[in-house]
């Protein structure tokens, strides 16, 4: 249950957050904070669309913390390496979402800030799942990239993991680098499936969206209606086979509200960089959106002239690839904060 006694401001786990856009502009930056617990039991029904029509499960104030029990992208349906995804999964019912979470005072034209404080594997012997799914992935024919070739084989890999490592095989051990694959506020009128990213956020699968980052999402409906899910224990740029190391996690976030900060697409802030995120097909258009939004941000808030920012990013811009396997592809265009403060 929620902590009934609001406490004074809780220090941020990652010290750089104290100087972030969220901490310096957020409504809840100086207020008392509560900690809420969104368990599986409290969530009840998980959602496969993000929109303005589902029943809220939690009401919070700006500055509050939420400890959330997320399910893996397959809602636990794939249990063994002998399982066939085509027999157990039903498209597009993937990426179950916690929420919607209502943020007090959020209105159209505001932005919600989501600081990811920590992501911890759930269960006594946590395991992740990676698999190949028929007609899903970057190097196979799909419903959107129609081919006459037979689908690639269905293969399931179950992977042991802990808070330090992902034990891919006897040969390869990967670092545990968790992030949230799907994060969004509700669109104004549409209800969009949890596999599709767009300007509301959604299934962006951006590896930078992990502990120690702040994601800024446009508010388009009253209360913002925040959704979160699809935890990844690690993932490379592109999520090329269509699946990361999907796992059930306990995710702790802090949510704040930036009144009147109107943004058209999601943004991300880390200790070193700011990023603008675009989602579209083809991949070039996602990149164009991201760079355009980054230039607009540099002009509006960091004192750059538009054409100077355009030419400057040609020299020092950074592109991070979220996914190029989903119905739309996601790209973040970034610039280091040292450039902005020069």
C-alpha cells in the first residue's frame, strides 16, 4: 500500500539529477513525497494499448515515487526453451503495460518527467527470455516487409541473470544494463497498441532509458495517464532479432510535472546528454524527426541559432538506435551537455 505519511524530499539515487530539468522545473521538486506500490495484484488487468479509455489504477502527486511490478513482454507465457512462441503468443498482445497512472494537475500542453531510479529482477531465481518469433525481427520478412520466404526458425533462449550480469551462455556473459522498453502518456483520442512507438512515446526500446535517466513525455489528456512496461535486462542498438532479454522487474520511478513545457515528441536526459526521440518508418524519417526536435530544443532553451545548431550537429551529433523491428522505428538524436554549456 501507499505510505500514508508524506516525507521530506528524498535524495536522488543519481546525484546528477539534482541539476536536471526535472529537478529544477518540476512542480514536485520541493514538495513532500509519497511512495506508492503498484503490485501485480493492485494492477489487476495489464494493458496492451495506451489511450484515454482504460480505468486508472493509481493517483499520484508530482514528485511521488512508485515501486512497480512489471511483467515480461510475453506476460510469462514462454516458460521453457522447448516452447513455440507461435503457439503461445497472440499478436499484438505483447508488452503488457502497468497503468494508467494519473498525475495530479497534468493537462494538455504540460510534460511529465519520469526518472528511473532502479530496476531489479523479480523472483528468487530470475531468468530472462530471448526468442525468435515468426515474421518478427530486423532480418526477416514481416507483415510490413512482405516476402515470399519462409519464416525464420522459432528459437527460445532462457537466460539466468542478476543485478550484475546476464549469463547468455557458457561462452558469453553480458553486463546487466536494464532499461524500460515501453513508456508513454496517453494520446489525446487514439488508443495505440503497446508495440507501436509514436509521438506519445510507446515501445521505443531505447537502451539509454534506464536507471539514472529522465524521460520527458508530452501530456495530451487530463492526468497524463502514464503507462510503463516491457523491462529489458540488456539490449543492443536496434533490438535486431525483435526481442531483448525480456524479464519481470521491480521498477522504481519518480514522476514529476512540468507545467506549460509543451513538447511534440519524447525527450530524454542523462548525466552527459540530452536526446530527442523520433519514431517513424522508414528509419531515415525517424532520424529526421529526432534531429529536428533536437535543433528546436537547442534554439528554444540553449541560445543557439537554428542554422548554426543544424551545422553544429553535423559535426558532433550522436544517434542512438532504439528499435528497427516494430511497426515504427525509434531513433534518439543527442548532443553532449558540454557543447550546450560552452
